[in-house]
C-alpha cells in the first residue's frame, strides 16, 4: 500500500481518482474469541439499547493500489457484533468501512454535526455519513453504491437532498483503529439553506416521536474552529478540514 498523500499522527489520507471494490470472505474467528465477543456485545447493547443493533455492516479486509490514483478496497460482510472483537484480548477485528460527505457553504465553510446522546458515538462531532452496508442479493457494492449510501445519510441527518451523481469522490482515509472512510464532496449551498433544511429535518423527526441523529450542526472554516466545539470529534475531522481549507476548489476525485 503506497502513495499516501498526507498523514497526521493518527490518520492517513489519500486522494484517489477511482475506487474499486472487491468482495472477500471474513476471516475465521475462534469459538473462544466469538464467545467473548458475544458477551461483550451483550453488555454494550444493554448499556445502549437504542444506539446499538446487530445489523449488517461492511468491513474492510485490505486497501491496495492497482495503478496510480486507483484504490482497491477489499471488503467482507459482517454484523456490528464483529467489532466487539476489538475488546477481546488476543483477538482482532476487521476495520470498519464508512462513508462521509463534505457539505460546503458557498462562503467556504464545512458542515459538521454533533451526534445525539442515544447514538453509538454520543456527543461526537463529525461529517454527515455512516457505516457502509452490504448490498442486497446480486447487487454490487461499488463506488456508485457508496455514493447512494452517502446521499441517503446526508438527507437523513441534515435534510439536505443531493443526487448521488452530484457527489464527487474526494478522499479516502484510514483512522486510529484502521477504519476506512470514503469521502464525497457535495455541491456548495448557502449557509441559510443548510440551516433551513436541518431545522425542517429536526421538526420532521420530532413530529414522529424520534430524536434526530444529529443534535446540532456547526459550520467550520479551519481546524482552529474545532476548538470552539464542545466535546470530542472524529479522528479524521481535523485533517479533512485542513485539506479542504487549503484547497477548497479542488476536486481530487476527478
């Protein structure tokens, strides 16, 4: 795995022009480790019954380059219970795979949201997005599918409805736990429109008796703005904002 574009102490950052997905089988887990993971998962689910569920998820088995600027992500279908292996001594879990969206304003800021208290990452600031999900039977998991998933996460969390084909592949990151993030850039919109869409989305969720996934949103212009946010933030956020602030008009994925 070569050709890193930039790195921080904990996050690697690449700028591919194309992304290719290859399905693989998950590694075998010993019965002992699986029993320990099941026990830990049960404890975690009991502690957060609304934020954790053992649904289907996509894990990354490897990241490689098949030619310059083309990344190959190998993946396996697992469930969220798989990640409890991170807490089992001597066991190893595959890195998770997630999508995220850079939603700029027309004055150069980026939208971030703070996760609600019931979620798996309460209080954390991050870009709109979420864990990748395996496709339905006989459907591919490819870059187009990731775009659709990213567009769905964007509208669900912020109320901003963007066509998947309007999302540009922007970057791929690897975080502290090895988690792989695929980032897409959405078209810029006025800050007032972003605020209106989020307010409407919150009102719609509240009317249905549900708490929104984002408790609040903010607009950031530079990494220094992270210091104004209360609470933790995603490990990739500082590096992504720094890169975007340095090259706001670039379209790395094109």
